[in-house]
C-alpha cells in the first residue's frame, strides 16, 4: 500500500497536538479537518479518521467517554529461540482462578505468549500503573510472571517466558468502552471520525468482533460516505462535457 502513495504521505513519530475544522475554500466539501503536529506542520484533509488507539486524541476531541478498566491487566511477550524450538504449532491456553495464560508459535524461532490477570473491580477508572506494570524494568516483569502470577503454570510455559526478548515485553491494563457509550456517544463531528480501538476499545473476549464489525462499517459509511463522494459538477464542467460530446458528434 505504501508504494502506491506519493512520497511523504506516511509520516512516522508524529505527535498530534491539536484538531480543528475550517470551511473548505474551494467548496469541495463543507469543512476540512485541520491537524497540527508537534513539529509545527499543519495537515488539511477532507476526512480525518482517528485510528490512534485506546488513548485516542481524536476520540477525546469528539467527546467520547474515557475508556474504563475491565478489571484485568495483560503481560505480553515474545520468546526467541535462535536455534529453534520444539513447541507444537498450536495455540495453548492455561486457565485458573483470576488468570488466563497462553502461547502460540509464530515461527520456527519465535513464540508469542501472554498472561491476563485480575487487578481491580471492573468498570472503575484505570489505575496508575506501578513501575513494573509500566514496563520500566523488563527483568522485574519477568520475575513477577515466573515467581508470582505464573508460579503454578506448567514449566514449558515458564521456559517460554524466560526466553523473552526484553525489548518486547509490555504490561498494561485492559481497557474498554461500554457498548452503550459507543451507541450513544458522538462518533463524528463534521469531517472527523474514529475507528478501531480509538472508537471501540475492548477486551480480547470471544464474539465481540461479530458485534463491532457491522457497527463500525455502518458508522464509517454514515459519517464519511458523503465526504469521500466526488464533488458535484460545476457549470464549467458541464460546458466542457457538452463541448466534448459536440466534438465527437462532429467527427
């Protein structure tokens, strides 16, 4: 996809500082979205779709409710076996009271793993993470998993955890936006809307995708359909088209 776009279209490490709207000077759309970045650059577009994650700046600008805690947090890691591993290529999960862990090989040398555990009562505002949860010390996260959270898990899983790449360890709360907040919230304002986790942050539980996909598709069509449609022809366009038809008839 990137190869089909003009050079400079994709920008990395760009922090959004403000969003606003302004009338379109050429009349091609009712309003333009105006985005200002931390490097001082300004981008104007017919449509702004915020896909900036659970802590979305765009969702906050639209006035959507802040995500709430699901009462759980998740440690995620990537184990690396340079010489290859012997783990069967299938998803394996381990369940116990207040905890769910799993692992799945993604290549002959790498295995993705996770541990989800209960933290605070669901529905409460997100709590401030401790240093270990914030990921400031990968070794501390690993010790918490092997010596505390996962001490009763099979040794095969703990061995995978110990082989983790320290640069690919995260520990974060699982946040969500309640379905009624999605249905009653303002998902668009003029040319600005949201999608993905910015719109519907949710926990990785079964069957939620079936609910959210038609809602997201309907929201995108309703909010952006008219904005992405071709502009109506101007009188000059009509004259040029009539001239082409007349020329073709003469030939």
